[in-house]
């Protein structure tokens, strides 16, 4: 389980964004897999409490099902990104099928940002998409959806791997809900105590 892909390996994987400016003491909080009415509004309330803006990589079919939740994400000043229509792995689909799924999501999500679900994307798919999207990966993945991980261990990883320009992945999903809602406020308080600011992608 890799919390952080080594910096030396990142260029080998293609033209992808893993981290923002390392000279800027900023954290970029992102959420994958929503929007969901059972989870996303609770996330928005936490972010409001701390006056933090984030970027939500949305599954197109979830936006189709819950347009009011998506609209609330935008209304509260957060940015959104495309996370495919059906949350699919690029490795399992042809380039045409994968791009078509992204384009279907784009009918519901107006964004120049794209994150591949599971981080699984072929070089040929990157080439097809990068003329339209900035493809966002991550500097730190929390694994909040892994119910075998304790909240304490997730927070320890957040503290250990956070650094200037880190793009951090949480999930506004049912599976991640308990861990994420417990760790997110503690992570923000930790970053605040270390003097970090927050950016949106």
C-alpha cells in the first residue's frame, strides 16, 4: 500500500500532476467518488467550519442522480473535477471506451480537471485526455476507505507525509464516511498548527 509515489518515479508515469508548488506552504484537499447525499453535505459542513475550500472529483452518474448535492458543492465555493461517469479503471477499457466515459461525465461536470479512478490509466489514455484536461493524481492518499485502518493510523500517515504543495485525497463515499469524517477535522487542525494554507486546484 503506497501512501506516496516516490518523486523519482512520477515522471515515468506520464504527464500528470502529483503536487503543486513545493515552495508554497499550501495543502490541496481533494475528495473522490461523490457527490452523495449521505456524505457530501457533512463534508461541506466540516470545510465551512474551518473556512477551507477543496476540490471534489465527482462521478458523473452520482451527479446525475444527485444534482442538488453537486450544486451545493459549487454554491459553497468549491471546485469540481471529472472522475469518469461510472468510476472505471482505465486498464480495463479500450481508449475509446474510457474517453467516452469521461466525456459522458463531462455532460454533468463542467471542469478542466480529471482524476482517473484508482489512479489506473494507460499512457495512451493520458495522451487522449491531456489536450482537454489537467490530469490530477495525488501526493498523499489517505486510504480513508480502508476500514481495516484505524483513524489514528490514517492521521499518522497524514502528518508524516504532508508537505508543501501536497495534493491530498479523501473520499466522500459511504465506505470512507466514518474514517474520513473523523480524520478530516484533525488533519485540518494539524495543518493549521503547522502554518499551512489551503488551495484549490
